[in-house]
C-alpha cells in the first residue's frame, strides 16, 4: 500500500508540474528546463526523487533517504507517471484506435 501511495503522489505531483494551469505563467517553455517541464517521464523522475527526500517528514510512506533509493524511486516514478499520463487524460481513460493496413 505504501508503494501505491508513493506512485499516486508522484503521479499527482508530476501532473501538476507538467500540466497544471496554475503554473502556466511561470513554467518555462524554452530551453532545457522548458523541455523538462513538458515531459511527464522526465519530471516524473524528479518528482519521485523529491518525494523520497520528503519521506522522513510524512507518515504516508517511509523510505530510507539514500542515493540508491532516490534513483530507484525516481525511476519508478518516471515510468509510472509516464504510463499513467498516457492512459488518463482530462476526458478520462484515453482510447486510440489505430487501423493497420494489411
């Protein structure tokens, strides 16, 4: 359950940072930082790393703060944030039907 809570927190933080309307005015749109803040996979890594650093301050999840955990949880957050952002959109579950020519 602790891992699921972490994944959902990381996904939520990633969504706010990448797509949140409240940050539109201050979110860079150009350069490397602009690229980072448009990418749920990239931002997902940093959201996960940040949450590991917050781990001692919350009762929702508790992970030892170590370089190894920061990387592993960053990778987990990156992958799950990307997958979840591809599955869920503003309108609900995304469904794309592609027709392959024979």
